[in-house]
C-alpha cells in the first residue's frame, strides 16, 4: 500500500466547529489525528442535517464531513485523570490543534508554554476568531461574526442589498485552511531543527484575504469597494456577460473575456439554430463585431462610450437571453464550451453529484461511517498527490477509539 504523505505524524486535536476542517485535511493525508471531545460531544455533532434524518450524536452530516479519518476519545479536562491522559497525548504528539478561547487550555495545564518543556518540537496550532493577542482576542465568535468582521459581507450581494452572508461557514473553513498551511510550514521547521512553535490563526485575518484588492483600494485611493453583484466591476450591463436563465437552471456567460471565442461565434451558433433574430442586421451586426475585451476595457474607463448604444446593447442582451432560455442549462454549457465560448454551469449540489468531469476523475469517494451501516459518498480531497495520495477514512463515533488510544499510551509508558 502506498504510504500517505503524513503517515506517522501524530496529531492531538481539541477542536469543534472552527478548527475541525484543518484536522480533516491532515487526517486524510495520513496523519493519526486523535480528536479529544468533551463529554456528550461538541456543537458540531448536533448540527443538522442528519443521515436519513436520524438525529443523533453520531449522525450529523456536518460532523461527518469535517472529521473524516480521525479517531475519537472523550476526556473531561476538568477531571484530573482525564487531564493527565490529554497531557500524555500532547507530549507524544508532533502537532496539537485547538480552537478554544485564548488561555483555555493553559488553564488546564495544556498551554504551549507548559507543553514545550517536555515536547520542545511540538507544533501548537491555535485557531480562534481574532487571534491570541489584541483587544478583541477574547471577544465572542461565530462564523457569521467572522464573515462580518473579515469584510467579505460588505462585498457580497447586489448593490441594492444589505451585506450578504456567504453560503456555508466560510470563515471557519478559511481559518482551517490557513491553519493547515501554517501547521505544515511549522512542522517542516520542527523536523529540521527540533524546535516547535505556536501557530496563531485568526479567522478574521484568514477571511480578509478573500477581499483581494479591497483593502489596497482603500489604502491607495481612500475609497471603499462596494457590492457589485452579478455585473461585477462593470458600470453598466453588457450582453453575453453575466447570469442567464436556461430552461432548467442557470449559466454564467463571460463571452467578452479574453479566454475564449468572441461574441460573433455565439451569434453564429444562434443563427445555426435560427434563433439569432435580427442580430445579423444593422446596427447590431457591426456592434457585435466590436464587443470584445478591448471594448470592455473602454467601457470600464469611460461608460459614456456604451451609453451611446445602450438600447442596442439591451436588445442584443435580450435576444441572447431568449436563446439561452430555450435550452437546458447543461446543453448550453457543454455546447458553448465545444465552441470555445466561456460558459459556466451554475451548479446545484445535484449537478455536482452528476458532473461528468468529477465522475471521470473519481473525485467522490465511498466511506462507511459506523453509524450509517452502509457506504456513503463523500466529496473527495481538494488536491491530488501522485506518489502519496490521500484517502478518506470514516468519521468517528463519539469516544469510539478510547480503548485503542489508552492501550497505545500504556505501551508508550511501559517502554520508557
């Protein structure tokens, strides 16, 4: 069997919703991630939806997705005996991952300063809402707070909307991804120097990166970028650029981008199906020939150039809209791509489950959670390693691995 990339790396994890995806990324690459859970389990085990609507501590799909390939043990950190077990796990680990309020583990003898004396190479990754330091470090946090304070809600939605929340727990996921990257960098350093360190990850800072140039726009221009919605940065709507409704869904059209065929190819396709209406006539034919990236750049800098032909642009847009509305979304997407037209299917979860590309690459993987009693398809790993491929293992039932974890600790103690 091919060894996985992190085979042999020991991780002890004290996380719930915020940092669990980081542990999953490590576990799916082969790290032995021991998830220490409180009595009764954490919040994530209670999050719907549940497998076949069977609500229970071991059937949350949210927990399953974020905790594949891990082992579970329940420890009450307020209990001296359980705290001693947790300390032993931390002393033999290469990585400790936690998402508790700053200082919480230290209050239980499990802080970085306490552990590095006996485990100097330990990588101690702390994932919190606002980081370990600063005036907000102890402020209350949830994912929507992270999205708000990270700035992305300001940019999400249509201009007339209030700030929008992005679907899913994107602040938590972003923080976990950055935590995994920082942890791997620190692990490389620890393996080279035997010197561990604390990796301090702030969800606010992690998600702020998703704003891209918004903060620089303020720095250099003292101007806040605002929500642009479907239209993006364009000051006016242009044909063949944006979301169009098809018979059974939506496609995103970006024909004016510099990555494919231009608008005349789309109109030629429409003409082949006798749906170009009057776009082959003047004044539309000449205008269609000029609608390319160069024209788009002019519009961005001088909207008046487009305003002069706004009515013609609107008519072209409506004709294209009627053409797309007459066809199934998948047909528009696939036929458009065959013509090198930049079309994207606005995928639903069902679309992704049936996606030809994902199926051809065997991205979905079957896993059999103990509570399911049957194989369940999970989304695959977000990367492919040719020599040390990762694979998904089942998410743990609460306290499922207590006996094996304690036996391993006893074996280690006996060998000393």
